[in-house]
């Protein structure tokens, strides 16, 4: 049973490393972060765009460009799926839960937390290998940094001066 689960997790990681959800630059964006894993050379530039229309800001889009091992690429892809459309507090909780999984040395989390992580729970096996933990966390560090920049910057605007319909009414 454990071997079947491990194979399924490996397949999830391989699928996401090939598919790369959210890969590519986004414009406009509210925050950007460049991160490098000096141990292996993996790197990513991650951008976020926020939506401020529904009360508190939500993550409208995540875009990233990077290179590295299948673990870092898959982690970025899964991160994109998990946080797009979420409010900042939820994204922060997911980030913390993923960090907890990575620092658990291969131990599974309580079922409710594992369920929140969806495909990211597949990284439980990666946590057994300290050299690979940084690979899996690279995108999550970039997300945290990009959100910090986005939340302290002026919101992006797609309007050009004088294009406000209220001004022309």
C-alpha cells in the first residue's frame, strides 16, 4: 500500500513538472520576487496580481518563469493551483502548512491539513531528503516575498488617464 501511494505521489510531481500550471509571465502584476536555491541552482521569478474588488485582496493570478529540477517546477505548478483565487490569509495558511509538511521529515500531516494541500501533499516523500526541501520551498518563498511587495505597493491599474467612465458621463 505504501509503495502504491509513493508511486502515485511521484506521478503527481512528474505530471506537474511537465504541465507547469501558471508558467509564464503575467502583466500587469502587483508584486514580483526572484529566488535562487544556491545549493542546486534552481531559480524562479514569480509575479502575483491581486484583485481588490471583493473586500480584502485575493490572488487573481500567479505567473512564474524558472528553471530547475522537477521538484521545484512541480511545486510551483501546484502552488499556482492552490493559491489562485484565494485571499491572502488562506494563501499564507497554505504556505505555512506546506512548510510544516516539508519540515516533517516524511511524516504525514493530520488529514484536514493534508486535504487542504491537495496535490502538494505529494511532497511528503521529498521531505525525507533535506537537500530537496529547498527545491520544494523555492516557489513558496517567492510567493511570500511577491505578496509582501504587492501588499505594500500601489494596486495595478489597467485604466489609462481619462478612461474612467464616470469622468465621461
